[in-house]
């Protein structure tokens, strides 16, 4: 009894280690599989118009890239201004938070018998600012080289994903059909076909519905922040659309960014908390009313399991892993429902 469990545990540990060390190999493939599931219905629709799969795949991929390029080009200006102002806003927020926390520090020091020292420290003149350091020549090329290296890496990964998506769309299910031919029994073939169809349907539906929900929530947040006079509401709507693809953590990041912006622009607590409160109200309405109706019964996952999955894949693959966490969880849920030996996955991930 102990030997099989030990063997399974070792296999799990080795698999996790392989996923972590092989992230440069696995992440582009996983992203390509997700986008392939999302775009396959469009290619099939073009196929009904008698357009061959390679040509249909090229049309769909080029069209998606055109939308991304036009959208990125139109957002470059306002987003660049927002990024330029971010360091100043963060510095102002830190200063105000220190001012808010100063009375609490005094109370804590008084409770521990250090009130006199705290008062003296508070009345003492601030220390002289350190002399400004003049940037030396080698620092600038080093920073530029780092940024250039990161940009080059991101572009290379994007090109890799784009090529993989096109090849997968152009080939259809050819690779899967070749794999299932190796299965020995007709029942295995039937099970594999069911798994493919259900997985593709669930992943495609999840990505499509999530994108539509995020668009609606981004519009609602942008309009609400525009109504209360928050600068750059379009940027906040775009940030909502992007961050809502990250379950739970995206909302936390959004609230933190709104708090930083509020501290940098306002002094009163009511004005600081108004924008985050509006975002939380819209997000709560979306999570409890819109999402259950939109997703229906096809993607019922345990919220605790989803959170654990998000943290796990964040630890293994970073930001791409957070985006892929729910599609991977849905795929494993389908496997657990279809394959008896993997039923434990359905039990753990099921609602």
C-alpha cells in the first residue's frame, strides 16, 4: 500500500519540478492550446464557407493580431502618461500613509513606555537629505540593456505562441487523431474523443464568456469612475478588463491601484475610498449575479480549489500561470469526470 503511494508522490514531485524548470518550453504550448480552443470556432465557421483550414487560420490569426495592434497603438499615449505618473503617485501615497500611521505609532510607543522618546523624535528636525548621486555612464547602458533584453524575450515568446496557434488551427485535430489511433480499445477511443470535445468546448466557452464579462465590467467601472471625476477612466476600465482575467488576485491588485491613486489625489478618507468602493460594488454584482448566469452549469469549480490552483500556477509559471489556472482546472475536472482512475480530481475540483 505504501509503495504505490510513494511512487505516485515521487511522480507528482518530479512532474511539478519538470513544469517549473521547463517553463520556457511549456508556457508557450499551454497558451497556444488555450487560444487555439478560443479561435477554433471561427476557423470552423470559415470552413463552412468553403475556406480551407490553413487559409482560415491565417485570416483569424492576422485579424486577431490587427485588433491587438490597433488597440495597443490607440492606448499607448494615455497608458504611457499613466505609467510616467505612477512613481510620483506611489511616493505621495507612501507619505500620506506614514502620516496616517504616525498617531498609531505614538499610541503604541506610549503603551510601551516610550512616549517621551517618541515625542522627542517627532519634534526633532528631519535629517539632512543625502547628497544627490550623479548617474555614472555605465548605469544607463546597463538599464537599457535589461529593458531591451526583457522586451526581446517577450516579443520572442509572443511570436512563438502566434506560430503555434496558427499551426494548431491550420492542422485542426490532426495530432489528436494520430494519437488516438494508438489507443488499443474502442472504448478508449470514445473516451478520448469525449474528453477532447468537452475540454475544447469548456475552455472555449470559459475564455469567451470571461472576455465578454470583463468587457462589460471594464465599461461599467470606467463610466462609474468618470462620473465621480477620477482622471483617466478609460485606463481604469482597461485595467479592469485585463486584471479580471486573474481570479481573486486581479481584484486585489485593482483595489490597491485605486487606493494609491486616491491617496495621491485626495486628502479625505471618503474621497480616497470612493473609487475602490465603487469597484468592489461592481465586482461583487458581477461575481454573484452575472457570472453564475453566464457560466451556467458547465464550469462548476470549487472556489477554494480555484484559489489554490491560482497560487500554485503563479508560483510555477508566474503571470502566464495565473491566466492558465482556470483552463487547466477545467481540463482536469473533465478528465476526472471521464476517466475513472482520475475521479479524485473531479471530487477535489467539483463545486
